[in-house]
């Protein structure tokens, strides 16, 4: 396997049971094998994608002092702007060569959440930045819920098992800017090798290159989706919940060849998190004599806090 498998969401949402079953098996097997797929026929329109990139580029082109007024202390990077080099891969000291923005959940009035989400930070200079970001957020959330429905069926759960937990969940949309590289980086890459924390990640912008995925045999392969496809991968929460049945695969964004150092890179991942009170205990459907329970019981909120400390976004007092 030299590229990640491609699947078509139109199969799952068709009225044809055979097509639906085909999608469930394709994505389930891919997530057992490599933890990544590229997905066509998602809910993001070409116009929305184009508009989002326009707004994102306009934001990152703002002067540094303007961007920094949107970097809010005390939020653990959950909302607003996070400046260059602040985040690092778990276990690494070098900050990644990127700056980014976080859009978060704006829950329904009747969501009955057990927690309060921070408010989104509004960018005064760009009137369409926040509305466009949140429209993309909704379409990615909708796509993610359908993917989780397919995975629920594959695992042997009721199809809508994840709906309550993922709707109004603590998900994050993260537009990332990897600026041009101006000098030989000292041990840093655009994004160090890591696994994602959340249930699943839906990524826009991987077609511009640089994303690599670690195969089971230890080889790195380039993830090369078609222009109109999203890359969607399993995160650590789902791996844990399925007792390692579905794989959260290590991946990275490598620096480009030297002749391309002058080009910036943009990518926009949507990290799909559940409500914080969702239990991530290993599912009974994924435990048997050959696959004993691998993890202690924990909630999504507890697990998230633990990991944000490990990657440097939350500082804990010693």
C-alpha cells in the first residue's frame, strides 16, 4: 500500500444497502489496517472551500501585532490565534513550524451540555472570517457524523451510537499556516510525528503535499488525496474506545524540498471531539480472549486535558 485508500461517502448515504455495506467494510478495514482514508462526496462545496481559504490567507497575512491581540491567555489554545512554534509533538522540545487559529463549538440551545465551551474569538478586521469558518465547521461536523455512523455499524454498535456524543461535541476547526522556510530548520519540521487526540480528524489541504503516514511495517508513505477529497483518520480516543481495533496512526508534515522552501502551506484539519462526559472505556464489542482490555477507564474530558499538557498547550504547575 503506497497511498491511503479512497472511499466514497455517496455509497453510504445512497438508498442501496449493498453500496452502504461496501462503504462500511471499506472504511472499517482501512481503519484497521492504516487508520487513514481519503473521502470524496463530503458536504463541503467547492465555493465554501474557496471562500474559507481566501479568509484564512487574509488572516495570516495580517501584521503580527494584529494577530497577537487574538492570542488569548488562559484558554490553553482552545480558541483564537496560536503563534508560531508554540505547539510541539508529544515528547519533542522543538516547536512545530506553524501558526494556527481555533474555531470551536457553538452548541445548540437545547444541547444540555455538562460543560461550558469558551466563546469563539471574533476577528474585527475581516467581517467574513468567522461566519465562513463556522459554516465550514458545520459541514465538516456533518461529514464526520456520517463517518462515525459507518464505523458504529462496522464495530457492531447501533448506527447512531456516536450521534449524541459528537453533535455539540468539543470539536475544533484549525486553519494552519506553515510559513515559507527561510533557513535550515534546527531539528524542527512543519508538524512533528504524532497521533491525533480526538475521535476522528477530517483534513482539508492535504493535496498540497507534505503529509506522511507511518505504515505498520515502519515505512513512511505520502498521503496523496485527489483535489476534492478530505483525508480522514482515526484519533487516539477512538483507538482507545475500540481497544485498538481501529488504528490511530502516527503521521507528520515534512518540510518540502529546498527549492519549495519559499512557498507557504495551508491546511485545515477538523478535530472531531465528543462531549467531555463521553466515556472512552473499551467497548465490550472489541474485547475477547485474543484482544483483552488494553486501557483504563477514562472520560474524553480527562483524556483531552492529559494530552494538552503533554503537547505544551496547557502548562501545569509543578
